[in-house]
C-alpha cells in the first residue's frame, strides 16, 4: 500500500500495487522537474541608440531534435522553452541518455491492430510505475489530493501543457470528455463503473484551468488505479472506448451538440487515433494513414511534455514506421529477416528456434519477458447466449466441467508452447497475491471418460454416430469462434481443443475471422463460445472482465455484463451464481480497507475459478521480444500485461537508435 500526501491510505490501487510489487523491474521515472528558463527581457518600446547593442536571447536549458530545430529556425515552430510546460516531466533512461533521430520500424495488421500503436502511447493523468514496488506516479497531473472521507479527489495538472498542434491543454478538455462523450448515450451507452459510486455518476468542479475536483457519492476505491492510471488517457484509445480527456478545441466542431450539421459518425471518425489531423498528448502523432494504405507513420510531437535528465525534449526517435501485413505469420517473417527494430506484439514464441538461428544474420537479439497471461488461450462458454437451449447448457456447471476435463493441457503445452507453459485453470498468475495454489488446476486434469459421464448426467444422449444430442434428438453443435489476431501457438492450441471435444462426442467447429469482425460479434452477445489470450492475471481487479460478467467484454456472459455495467438499464439480469460475484465486486470497490479489499478479491478469484466462468488451458508462457542490436533502453526483464500497456511503462519515448 502507499500513502497520500496527507499520509492516509489510498484504497484505489492497494491491491494493484501489492500485485505489481512482485514483478517487473527497473526504476520508475522520477518527478524532479527542471525549472523553466526565464523569458528574455521584452524589447524596449523605443529603438535603442545605434551604438547600444541589442542583448542576445538567453540560451535555453532545453535541447530539441534537429528536425524541430530546423522548423524553429524557419519560423514554423516556437522555441522549445515555449513548447514545454513549466514543469516538464523528467524521464530517467533505462540505460543511457539517447541520441536524436532514426525511424523505428514495426509491423501491424491495420486499424484492427490498433495497439501496435496504442501500447507505445501510454500517456495518462497518472501512471503505472516501471518498478511495481513504487506507488502510482504523476503523469499529466503533477499532483493529486484526496479529501479525508475519500469522496473528493483534486487533480493538479502541469502548467503550460499543450496539444500537438500547440493549443493549450486545460481541464476543459476533461470536462468535454465527461459531459459530451462519457455522458452522451449516443457515444457511451453508460459511464464506466469507476466513475459511478452508489449508483451516482461523479460530478466535476473546475477550480481553474489546471485544477479540477472530482466528487463522488461515496468512497471510491477505483479512481486512481482504474480511472486515472489505466483509463486516464486520451479518449477513445482505439476500440477500447475509454479515456479521461479529449481535445475540445478540435472535436467540438464535429459534435452534434455544438454543430447541428455534424453527426456522430463523423465525430467518431475525427476522434479516432489514426486521424492525421487529431491533436494528441502523446510522443508521436499519426502523420500518414488513409484507408487502403499499406503503411502508416507517426512523427514526433513537437509539444511533447517530457524531457530526460539533461533537458533533452523527448522522444529521441523521430518517426515510427508501420508496415501493413496480412497476418501474424508475415509479422514474424519480417522480424526473423531483421526488418523490424523492436517488436513484442505478434511475435510467436513457437518460432523461438527459428529466431535464434537467424539472430546474427538479422542483427538482432532476443528478450524473454514474463507474461501476466493466466491462460495463454482461454475459452468462454457464453452463459447469456440468446438461444435458450444452449444458454441452459452453458449455464450448467457440469457441462463446463466436462469441457474442461476433455482438454489435454499437457499435450497443448508440449505441442503449442514448447513445454514452456503451465497447465492450469485459475484466472491469475502465481506472482499475484490473489493466487491460491489449491485451485490452480481445478478440473484441469485430462479425463475424457469422466467428461462423458458428466455429459450423460445432464441429459445429453450419445447417438449412433458417436455424437451427443439433446434429449429430443436435436444434435449438440458447438461453435467456437476465434480471431486471427491471436498468436500461431494459441491457434494451434485451439485446434487441439476442438479436436478433443469432437473426440468425446461433442460436435464442434472452429470459425476464425479478423478482429474487427470478431470483437463486435463477441461484445454483442452473438458468439456461443468465444476465445481470447487472457492477460490481466496480475492485477485483475483493475479490469475484472475475465473474473465475472463485468461488462460486454466479459464473454462468459456479455448481456449480464452490460446489465451490471449499466445498473440494469441495458442487457439482462444476471443469474444468482453470477450476481453473487458482481455483488462481491461492489463491496470491493467501495471498501477503503486494503486488507478487506484483498480478501474480497481472493474470494472473487475463487468463485470464478471454481465456477469455471472461463476455461483456461496453459498459462504463464514467456513472451518473445525481438530487438535490433542498435536499439537501446529496452528493459531486459519485464512482465508483459495489457493493464500496464506493455511496453508503455518502459517509456518508449526514451528508446533510441544508435546510428
């Protein structure tokens, strides 16, 4: 746990900090601001005598990239002192002060693969630290203070922050997000749960341009860890649909509230992070992208608000170049050939030997990051599936137990993951304080005979063709859906699962599609058995979508998740066994006692695991990272997790390329 500046316990991130303290490494960026340079004296109103020399401008304490210096010299940009805030954030390099310049080459699958960019632009109001033993760090906000009763949180943003187009960043950008995006049902069906306490959405009070007060109807245990460190970024962060601020000066013109000729489709298009005209607060803004393009580029933000300890404005790297490829295989072929500078996303661990064999020729080296994947590939029997017959089947615990027992996890580990994973069903990793050894392998043994006994106990009948039917003779036909966005190893694992379910008499087909088709289907409650590579095994209470129906991303019951998220306004009421866990989370998020929070969180994990809300296979497999030998400041040891935006907490703006 950690303390507020008044010394009181912060309930918001206690469990997250406890969990994170067991993994990751390296030091967090320190918040020791470099004082700004005083502006040079104004020129006198009258011309000085001819023999009086005009004083030269004082030299800046800050340095900038050559490409920006050229723009300043050409009159296209203000000087660097005017572009930085009064107290820029200081980022400690992981290894060394870097050099300016260079292009970071990466590969991605297009718009559907948004986080090829999204993981590099982690810029939030508050930040997860590099070193999990440290508390949550300042970000865009330089300070924050809680009221004694935990119902009011005051944020103090840095003076002089600017958007990438030079416009001032103020708390009006927060108010715009809240009033005109988060509370606009045409954009956001319901406010995110971290901003709703006791059924009441938070209220905002503007103190001045850089100070805002958040008011809650009761103590809020989620505001810091979820609301400001995880979700506290620029809205909408691709398809994630969360954030805490948006560029009001730019987006107002496209919002129907302010422009009668605008519509919400245009607003969404203009707000999306790939819009080349969108003002941003992160280190690189998208400068080249259009529909049908084969590449994308992001260039340095001249108003980026961070520097290194020597006063060099970040980022070091000028430009990120993304090559659009068809699938994961193409990403790996480029990496093996040495065409990518640093890439973790979509690098297939199953190709480890091939990578090793080509490392010297490709002039790269490999890193092995641990992962927070409780299960590298997980199955989600949809308990809110619209068809009533299959809904009843999916809600039957014995059916889910049978599905789990039919899976040969040892074979999957050996074939798909080179024996590097751990067969398991629990929904957290071993390094989490929520881990409970006695349920790690709950119904994880391979016992196809026991699986068939369970199927017969619930009334399924095996026909003459060896496949099960319902009691009325209707064939049982299971449809497993997946996206080609998962790794090759995960797809291999899924094919083995489907093969094993067919072998015990459950007719099962696997349907694969692109992420942009799959994701909307899954969240719309249209998928019978969804699949995903489940991370969030380290700090699951920050975003507990794999623990219980939390929202429409909880594919064990998206309709029940929407019911919970919207307080019953949307979706369908959860059955008792799921509502019980939802009630536990309500207790968790309203608690200000860290010990109580920990015990509640453990109980949630236990009920989720013993209820087999999700069916895990093999977890804790290592993640492979390909790094060119001239690419610097990448952490050698790290735990990869979506909840900390890997590699976002490493501060990608301090990566640099030796040329």
